[in-house]
């Protein structure tokens, strides 16, 4: 009889299920609460990061613009692809996803395929870039 009545795969499956459930139907008000103090990434570029609250509320009573953006963020979260199993398995394998990806476009310039990469944390940046470049070259040569 095994030491435990479940496997590591069972743990990953349950973690993926819970991860997906967290994003399946986020509470609209919670999205706004989390946004208020979150930094608007594009404001980092000028060296003066600002949060959503300061960017969108021109005065203390102006919630209209904030509400519009809150709805857009909520819609993006609820329409996001369920990558829970992929994300949990990356963590279980100790791999770190990189922020970049490889996009393959059709003749009209529309994205048709997007490949995301994750690497072992000890893999150097040059090797990571070389792997992505080689995959991109192979796709270009066989398309």
C-alpha cells in the first residue's frame, strides 16, 4: 500500500482546478480594489510610477473613468485562456516562464500561433535567447 492515497499528479490537478476557479468569475468590486493601488506599467517609463487611482480619478468624486477601465480589466480576466494546468506544472517542474514569446503571423499580419517559453532558473540569458532564436529560424524555414 502506498504511503499516501494520492499522487503528485493529483496535487497538481487540484492546484490547477483551484487556480482556474480563482479567475473563472472574479468579483467585480475586488478587481477595482486591487487596481486602485496597482501601478500603471507605462508610467514607470518616465521614472514617476503612478497607480490607477491617481491616473484615472481626476478628483475624489470622479469614478466614471475608473469604472470604465475596471470593467475592461474585469472582462480581460474573465476572457483569459485557462492556463492553470500549464502554470501549475511549470511551478512543479521548477521552470520560470519568460515574459517574451514567439508569435507566428499569417500573410495578413494576424497572429496565428503564440509560443511561450519557460526555462530552468539556472539557464543563462544567452542560452535562452539562442533556443528561442533557433526555434524561430526552424519555423521560418519550414513555413
